[in-house]
C-alpha cells in the first residue's frame, strides 16, 4: 500500500513555506506584465484558431454538371425588333443551332428600354415560303403607293389597309412584287375602293419613306402589315397596333388571306364560325406586329464545354436587312454561367472567402452603344474566358461551385449583317479552394507554450533584477564602511 509520504516523494512542484519567500516591488511589476502578456498572446492564438484559412490549387476540371454548361442572359436591344431577334449557338465541334426559342423569351421595349406590352411570340418559323413561279412582267400595278403624307388618310378611309413595306434592292421584295400587284388588282376588282372601301392594298418604298418605315418599326424587307380602322392608331406617341403577315407570298395565298380579312368583319354572331374557317385557311400566318422598335431577350441556353459562340442578331429566311441601318447597341442586365446561386449561399461564401464571386457576373449593368460616329455595319464582340471555381469546406463538404469569367469587348466594322457575338473560351482547368482544418490539440499546445514561456521568461528577468539590486546594495554598504 502506497503511503502518503511515498506519494509526496514524486511531487514535481514542491512548496516553499511562505515565511521563507520574499515579495518585491519588481517581482510584482513583472507579474502584472507577465499576466497581461499571457492574456494578449492567448487572445491572438484564439483569434488565429477561430479564423478561416484556405488554400488554392489548380486542377483538371472535374465538373459534376456534365459536358454542358448553362448560360443565363438578359439583354436589351433598343433598336432591334423582336420580330427578327434570333439567339444562335455554335462551337468548334460543328454544333450550329439557329433561332433558339424554347428557352428564350422576348419582350418589346421602347428606346428607353421600358417594356411595351406582353411577351412577344414569334410563332413557327417559315422555312419555305411559296412564291409565284411564273412572273408576269407586264402586269399593271394594283397597289396604292403610300407616303408619310397620305398614309394616315388611307388607314382611316378603309376598314382594312394591308401594306407591303419593301426595298427595291431586296431580293425577297422583288420576288413578292408581281404577286402583290396581281393580288392587289384582284382585290380592287372585287372590293372597289370607291364603292366598297372595306379593304385596300398599299405599298411603301422604305428607301424613299424612311421615317414612315421607322415609325412602323420596319427592319426586314418585305414586311406585310395589316391595319384595321379604329384600332390602328394608339394614343401614346402615335404608335400603331397592327398585325404582320408571315405566310406564303404567291397570288392565290395573298388573295385568300385578304378574303379572310374581309369575311372577319361581319357581326359578332358570325365571328366564331368565321374564325374557325380562317384558321383552316392560314390564319396562323398572321401574328401581332412588334409594338416598338426594341427588344429585351432573356432566358438561357446550354452549350458544350468547348470553344464556341453565342450570337444574337436579326435573322429571317424570307427577309432582307439593310446592314447600314442595323444598330446592335445593347445593355447587358445579366450574363452568368453555370447553376444559379442563391443569395444565402453566396452570402455564406462571401463570409468565408470575400473575393469569390466578384467575376461571376462582371458584365452585369454594362452598356455597349454604337454611336452614329461609327456608322453602320458595326458588330459588337465580347471575348469571354470562363473558369470554374469550386469551394470545399471542412469535413470535405462541397459548399458551392460557380463559373467566373473575364471579358474584353470591342466594336468592329463588318461586311455582313452586324451581330452581337460572345466568344466563349472555357478553361479545361478549375480553381479549387479548400478550407484548411485546424487541430485543437495544436491550439492547446500553443496556449501551454505561451503560459509556460512567459512565466519562465518573467522568472528569469525577476531573478536578474533581484540579484542586481542585491549586489548594488552590498556595494553601497561597503562604501559606507
């Protein structure tokens, strides 16, 4: 059995009776300084232990989102009509998708980028519009030439005014002209403008009547517009509510369309039956025309993770465009890559790593304007380099992954129809940010080292001071004797 005397023999901290110790002013001062030093160093060590530290490395992309990348965008074009606005995607592997509509929405906007009306629906694309095969070059003109001075007069004089806005140099306008004039002549014979007045076919040369064409937001040639008496002129800024015709352009189809328009005019009791008939004869080819000259394009596309392009332009398989009059100025409200990150997750990441996410949407809110000084045919190009960033927190928990990008933009003259082009360069590497784990045992060891070290150093200094004062006293006593 171990006695208390044997147990006391292994005491490392043997006690000196208090009567044998001597307190000093210098010792008290050093004790206070040592205590304050211990508290200060302990606080520094605790702060360092609680602080977040990360390590950054570059590795081969090991994306969990597969071989495709999502691009979200919201871009306003003050001078591009929704009627022809097209979103296209291409890449170096040969992918070439034109006029994407499934995941893209378009809204008409005015010159101040304010929304005008509801969502603009383009309808099914006309891939093969029919024209007359035989052209009668000697046919007389049947449509009425319209200008800015007489347009409103004819629009109010007739219940229905159908207008062909054309350009003489346009190939499609040239193909439409014989059919249009022949159909106009037939309609004039059936519905005499002087006696009947229910319908009239007119034409506007946009190279001569630029202001009139701009007022009706004509950007592609030919554009066939349908104006109805009593609903064609709106009270706000003189804009027109009207329809556009996108159907076949042969004489028979045009005449049939005009007949359907006339038949839709009787009383409400026959309206439903006539609507069913008109739908069966090509009414789907008529859709509301854009109510303003601008367009906001928003939505998303998925692209392969290879170099490619996202292109927004005016596109049509049956219209021509005057490149010198096209202006692709735009404002990027939002452009980002990858999955959408919730504000809460982004806030957590910002607290952990403040600099992450700065380049996630760096083009947001930026404007790219083609001034008149640059002239026409100006293509605006954005060169984007996209890199994935992944953040892994303690215990190997993936907090989030996002794509950041750098952007360089330029305006350049083009020989073709001007476009807005985003050149995409996706890096095969990714940035991996890992939160470093800190050992609690290491923290305790450092705290003990601080306490023991400060206590030891203070004890050495106290011993030096005490011995120095004692020697000085002895010297002083020796001098007195």
